[in-house]
C-alpha cells in the first residue's frame, strides 16, 4: 500500500511555492508511490478528518504505511524526502 499524501483540493495546481505541490513533486522525484487524500482548501475548520488524524488542520501531511503521520513545514518535508529519509524513524 502506498503512502497517503493529505493534500488540498488543488491537486491540479503545480504552482511553485504551493506547499502541497512541493511535497507532491518531491515524492514524484523520489519515486515514492502515494495516494492523494483531498481535504478542503478553504475553511480549515472543515478539515475534521485531518484534525482527528494529525491533531492539527495544516496541510500537507503524509500518512505512512504503518499508520504513522508525518507533518512539518513543507520545506522541511521536502528536504527529508529528498534526503531519502521519509521512512526513517524520527
């Protein structure tokens, strides 16, 4: 089962600087298979499922195969993915 990328609804957007798009691009470049789980772009209070999963309402987040959820600022997430350490324990 691939990891799950919790992403805003703008999955078509590949705008440089967009947090979700940056993490998605890093996963693509690293060859990591993922499934996108969409969450509302606006109305962070509507991200109930994300809040329950991560304890916060911020995107993006990555849910690993073992159910562990990884969430940091997108630039830190990108750096970790590019370093090949996504699956390393913290």
